[in-house]
C-alpha cells in the first residue's frame, strides 16, 4: 500500500514536533489507520540547524514552492503563521489539488472565508484542529461529536498566557506587571504579549468556534474584545470574597435569536468547573440541547499538543484519500444563520469598583444613578474607613443592559465624590 505523502512549510517548534511524532508513533498510526504517513518535503528558511530527526537527504528545502509543486505531495501542512505569505501558500496548495492542514488561527479568523470556500469548491480538506486549544479536539467535537446538537453556548479559556497571569495574580496577590514578567521569563508570554493580554488571540479562536457552533460567517471584526492589563489584585481579592474567580473568558452565546461574541475578563463562581482551570491550561465548555454540558480542557499551546492536533487532521485526510471519499465541509456556513448581537444590547451581571470619598450619602448618589438606568444592586462591599479620603466601594448588580451600564458609569465617574475611573467586570453564572 502506497504511503500518504506530506509536505510541511515551516520547521520551527511545531513543525519539528509534527515530524518527531510521525517518526516515533508511525507504527501506531499504521496499526490504527492501516496507512503510512510519510514526510516527503519540508520547507524552512533555516535548513542547516540539526533538529535531531535524521531526515533523509533531499527532504529539506528553502523553497515553499518546491513543497507545493512536488507531484508526490498529497497534503501540505502550513506552520509558518501570520497572514502573508501563509495565505498565498495555502491557496497555491489548494489550487494545485492538495489537501491542507494549518494551525493558523489568525489567518483563518481574519481571512479564512476565501480559504474555506476554495477548499469546498475543489473538494479538498482544510484541517484546522490545531488552531484552537492546542491538542484538545474541540474542532472535531463540534463538527462530529456534537453534530446532532443545537448549540446554545460556547465558553472558553482560550489563551494559556493570560490564564497563567491571572492564576499567579490570584494565588500570590502580585500585580499584573510582575505576573507578566514571570510569564515571559518562563516562556509562556512573548516579548510583545499584546495579542495574548489584549484578548486578540482568544478572539481569533472564538471566531472559529462560533462559526462551527452557529453556522455564522467568520466574524472576527465583530467580536467585542477586552484584555486583562487593567486588572488589579484588589479586584481579584474582592472576587474571592464574593466566591468567584476572574478569567479571560471567550463567550459565544445564542440570545433571542442572535449570537453574542465577546472576549473579556469575567467573574465566574468558584464552584463552576471552568473557573477551576488554572495555569497555562485552556478549557472550553459547550452547552447543547441533547448534550447539556461538555467540558474539554488541556494544554492550549506547545509543540507536542499542537503536533497531536496536526497529526489528527493528517490521519483524517489520509483516510479520505485512501477511500476516495469527499471530505466533509470544514465549516458549514448557514444561509439562515443568526446575526451578531451588538455589545450594547448584551445583558449581563456586573461587578463595579468605585473609588469614592468616605462621606455620608455617597452610596445613595451612586445607587441613584444606577437606578435611573434600570440597574439593580445585588451586593455591596465597602472596606475600611478613611475620613475625608477615598475608599473602594464594590457593587454587584443583577442582570443589566450593557448600554445602560456604560451610560451610568460615565455619569458616576463625573460625580465629585468619585476620585478615579471606575472598574467594570462582567459576571457569568449566578442568575443564569
């Protein structure tokens, strides 16, 4: 039986891990698949470094075109990341009649519509299991395991860097900047951590999950995105007092026929399983009608977990090639898909922390503004007394509309008894 031949573009951490996994577990794949996966060509700018893999002569090349144009290569794996030239390479591979596997969530979220359509029109597979949650098979779970479900909601901790930072702030009470420096020292955060800490990486991943769950077009530009850099140990301490933890949560939720798409710091009850996922782990919680609760967790990044997901796609495509079948659609975009709910219309519970002067009547002034905007107070916490000075005043609200909340905070921050810009954190759980 002829082996399924693979070409790889990008031979960094993940590319190296993919080849190593194919070498070390090739016998297992042959046993389970009845097929052999064989790496034919690998393209990278660095073809001189010894990666300890003992590749046959002629495997390495500095030309991506050589991989794409090789007539024996049946599947091209793109692992260079970024938008360009990765998109060009994927399109060239598809137009050359080759199946593609990629881990490139940014490219798929921002410009993937064209790529998915190209693959579908040509009857080719575009595998992207490795683009979300590392080795956790959430893409396959949504496409296959939960296929019979009408999905109601997907909640995810989709970025290990931010989860590590928030875990350290929570467990040790350190400031954000110190936790970030430690994450960088350990290699969990990049020198420029913007994509992670500002929620952009999570928004890329949520875009893909939302399209899979609800059949909506890829909608990265419509994901409300907020990062964690403004959070303080004070808010984390108050969250603990309220029986909650703060996570950077990605939310795709069906509400009144529309889909909410948002990434932001979120307070979650400590008893919820997803709130107990700490460190660099990712977790995704799915609610369906037939399967009400499904939680998947595991490493969200790293060479080996990502390689596991890449090889999973390769195995699926190899089976399709062997049987001569047509691959299933990568994402099924529905012509009757729900629209995106504007963030102003989203309703949530809210945590507010005000820096207010310790004077009689301050709480009533703030409560008056909230009440005028139809925002009802659930819980109040006020710590210490500082006569003539400012103290933290914490309020937890019942469910309120985002638009009303923003208007209320603007008015409250203008009050002479409020000394700093107020803090807002959305809350999921207690009234759900």
